[in-house]
């Protein structure tokens, strides 16, 4: 990430309220990881466990925590939280985004009954009748806003976003390119070999401070509302089905699929490629690990994993057992061979002992106690006088 902006190390330290150690005149124009950094790069260490990564790094300035030990031959800025400090530096170094002139581009089509006062409207945007766009909201090229849709203040809809009719979007919402909000939910009845479409007449409500990634689909409700709670962040390629209710502050990572009428409590976290079945309830502050499939309710604060998803601790125990299966199979086969050899000897009227030649030849150890004939007794014959059926005669041990 190269920009035309240059920041001095001593100026950065002041702006970050940090402690400078090293060359304050160092100029920073970019940010990079330690292994990719150049002398004009700023890098960072969020955890002192990774201090060894500094070795060989060419970074001009490194953000570290206040308890970081000295790093000779490196210019560092000590701050309370390097990760948060990095956010500010990235904002200061960020290159200009796509430029939109103020007002309405001549190629945009705004219905006479729409209200876009104070918004910035880019090329080839279409805003339908009755739509309301809040002040300081920016609609980038190719955005479609349907009839009676309301979009709040300070929002940003990137190119080719589609927001269909009768949708409500709050303030400070960001929607990345090619996402569609308000498409019909996937609902059909099967009758006489035909798929009868169920009308999807509900809406979608996106609350304040939500960010939605690229190529997402958030379907309108069959009836009622599909809701995305305040402050929720959704990654790319996520499908939210009809009548889903997502609480505030949730994190939904890429390629997740949330089936219809599912409810997520506040601050739920879904890892990548998680699938949630319909009508399940995911409790507040619970976590679902990547590539899991959830078919039943998850309690608040629980961490689940796997297909089907189960308690994380149980999943890890099961996985450990699976890794031991080859060893257990080999042991089971050895036990089977020993049992078969014991049965063969018993059929011949031989009482096996640890020193039995037959068992020794087979490599088995029956584990029987030694008999009255001594420690090295190998076998006892069947006593057909006292045991006419040929069973093994009892013996003293």
C-alpha cells in the first residue's frame, strides 16, 4: 500500500500519544508486515510473543506495546494498544477512494418523487419513486434503489449495489459492491409435481453502523422483517435468508449461509463457511467454528464445532479419538487373533499358559495364571474321566 502521504516518526509518536525510541526523522509512506516492510514502511507487533519476527525486518518504524523490551537498531513507537494505533495510521496513509463529485451526476436517474437532498449520487445510479436518501450518503456508480426505500445519513453504497423496494437502512451503513438487499426469499410449495412460488411480501431492516461485504444476498421476509442488528459486520459472499433476525454486534465471516427464520443473539460470531439450519436459535455471545453445520439451538455463550455442530470440548475429544483409530484397529485385530488361538487350543484340550508353545509360536500371551505344576507348566490335558463332555478340567492355581 503506497501513498503520496509521508509521515515522520516523531510526528506519528505525538499523534498516537506514544513513546518514540530511535530515529525521529524517519519518513513513513506505507504500512506493511514485518517480513515485507521496506525502510519507508511502518509495521507492528500486536503481541510480544512475536518479537522474534523483528529479526531481519527492514521496517522503518515499528509499533509495539509499552511493555516491549528494547529493540536495538530499530525505531519503535511504544503505545498502549498497537493494533488500535495501527488503525489510525492506516486511515492517515489511506490513498483516495473512488472520487465522486458533490451532488447528482447527470447520468443518474432520480424519480421526481424521490428525496435525495444532501446525498452524493454517482453515474448511472437509479433511485425510484418515494425513496429517501439521507444527507452525506454516497451512492457509487450503478447503484439501484427501489421504490419507497429509505437510506439513512452518512451511508456508502459501493458500485452495483441493489436495494430493492420498501427496504429500510439506518445511518452509517456501508454496503460493498454487488450486494443485493431485498431479493425474494426462497420459498416454494410442492404440489402435484410443481413448485408453487410463495409470495415474499415482507421487508429488510438494516440497523445503524452495519457493514456488509461484497456479493452478499440478504433476502426480504416472506411476511414481516429480515433484520440485521446494529453494529453487525458481514463478510463477503454471505447468504441471509428470509425472516432471519440477527442481533446487534454480530460477526459473520465469508461464505456463511443462514437459513430462514433463524435467530442470532447479540455478539454471535460465525466462522467461515458456517451453515445454520432454518428456525434455530443461536444464543448471545456464542461462537460457531468455521465449516460447522448447526441443526439445533445453541445456548448463550457456547462454542460449537463440527458437522453436526457439537460442544467444542466434545468435538476435540472425538477428533482425538478418531486420530487413535488406526492404533485401536491394529490392537483389536491382535486381540482377535489371540482369542482365536485360545479357542483353538481349548478345542484341542490344551489349557494355555504364558509358556504354552502354541501361544509362543503365535506370539500371543493369554495371561492365564500359572498352575500347580510350576511356573513353566505349558498345558494340562483334558480329563475325560471327570469331564465326559470333554470340557477343560478345573485346576488349582
